[in-house]
């Protein structure tokens, strides 16, 4: 069974990410932990927070968080109705990255799923600030960032971007292989050319990656560095 942690701020983007993950893993037995993290700076709808002391405000935020999580729980059960999926809700006071680390460890989480509020055009960031913060802080498990309210469709092509310097071994590639195996997707390994040829270390890592992917459908693609890397990746 897979343990999936999905963060939510109760936005449409967050729910879309939750729904996307249930469709991606529709054929896998999973427990989805739906997490909302709040602190005294979290907006409290229809109430002026300046009227409350910190203690009372946090209690009201906790009540609101649990009520909204219950609503999400009912909705996702109705929308998916998958007998091999189960859902649990978690409401916590604190900072997102610290809470994530504790829950990942305690529940043996396999994937963290986040709705991505970043501007996805190539000239801007691929990911929102919260996603970037989590990605920079969490190295305990993979993070799946789902673009704004994207509709799910079966994965057929997966781009794996690499400089052949790290992340090419069995442990690092395992999540990629798992996702590819869900729908027999093709893995397109993309390398942005910054030098004419790979150095000895890169060539070693390339061969290691090739060995890790030998049981999958894959291909290598060398792309000229004609612009900002985000634009090169977007074009690919």
C-alpha cells in the first residue's frame, strides 16, 4: 500500500491536486492523508482576526480547519468512490515544512502532493513559492507538484531532465519508474547541452541511468541551450 500526503489550503487548486493524485494512482491501493497547516497569520473567513487574542484565534482556526477538512473528505469520497483508496484528514498548527517532515516520518509517506500555484509560463517560475520552499526543505520522499487545476489524462510521455551529475541511481530513479509503470509511459531523458561532450563523470552517470531504465521504454535527447533553461524545457 502507498501512503500519499496531500497538502490543502482549501483552494480549487489544492483540491484539483488531490483529485489528480487519486486518478494517477487509481489502480494502486493507497491511503491519502489530507493535511491542512495553519498559524495565527492564516486568514479566518468572515471574521476580523484583530478582535481575538492569539489563543482564541488559533482555536477558531483549528475548528475551521477541521470543518473544511471534513468537507474535503466527503467530496473526494463522492468524486472518486474507489474501494482500494482510503482517506484520513490531519489538521496541524505550525509551519508547513516542519509539519511535513514529522508526518512523512510518522506515516512512512511515499509521495507528497501539492497544488502548484506558480505561473507555468516559461518566462516565470514553474512552481509556486510554497512548492519551491517545500522542495528545497524536504528530501525524505518525492514531491509531486500538480499544475493549476489540470485535468487528469493517462500519462504517455514523461520528460526527465538531467545534467548527468546526480539523481541517476536506483534510489533516485525509483519514483520515476513507478509513475511510468502506472501506464507504461515512455520516459524521455532530456539533457541541455552546455558543453560539446559529456565529461567522464557525466558519461558514467548516463550509463548508470541507462541501466536503471533498461526495463522501460526510454530515449535520450540532447537539446541545445538556446535560451533560459525554463524555456528550453518548456519547448521540449
